[in-house]
C-alpha cells in the first residue's frame, strides 16, 4: 500500500513539473488517501500483535 502511495506521489510530482495540474492534483489526492489507509492499517496491525 505504501508502495502505491509513493508511486502516485511521484506521478503527481512529474505531472506538476510538466504543467498538468489536474492530473497532479488527482494523483496527490490518491497518494494521500493511500498513505492514510496505510497508517490506519499499520496501527491496527501493531495493536493486534500486542494483544
């Protein structure tokens, strides 16, 4: 999941450099959502292993 977030972040950076603001915005939103989902799943996984 984190891998895909990084990929979308790189796509957003490249699109921003090339001037594609719509694609850059969409890719950065997708990357942000994937990163948040990764964090939530990582926290849940940490607490499940302790208990």
